[in-house]
C-alpha cells in the first residue's frame, strides 16, 4: 500500500507516535495490514497525481459521487488519469525565492 503522507506511514509502521484521537484507527489499520501481509511505503505526490486531483475535486462538491468508468471522471482528473495510464512521468515546478522556475524531482 502506498501513501503520500510520511507521518501516516511512520505511524502505521510504529516509527512515530500516534495522536490519541487516531490510536484506535491506526491500530485497526496495523492489524489489517499484518493479517493481509501488506507492505506500506510512501509515494511522492508526483506519483499520486490522480488521487491528488480527485481529492482537490472532492473539496468542491457537496455530495457523494461514484465513478464507474473513466468517462465519468471530472475534467480536471482525466488528464492525470490518462498520463498515469500511459506510464508518463509527472513533474512538479516550484517557484524559488528569486521568482524563477526550476525543476524539483522530489
């Protein structure tokens, strides 16, 4: 299982302390992972562009939506979805303090 949150991966692996309000949930996840022998690792945001686009879309809606096919995906998700489907890499551009663009492969 790949997650894009370092702290959640560390909590699940027992490396970081778990906040009291998440203990029950994290322990449940840990148990399910052990039972199914699932490996947990971190993936970078660039490797998770479809989920990132879906989460941004979810903020703008007020009701649950289920997508049964790729044709039903929101417009802003289709681009990342098809790039991922074609195994095309994703890059993130960041502005540095001098307002110039540079490539950050992290």
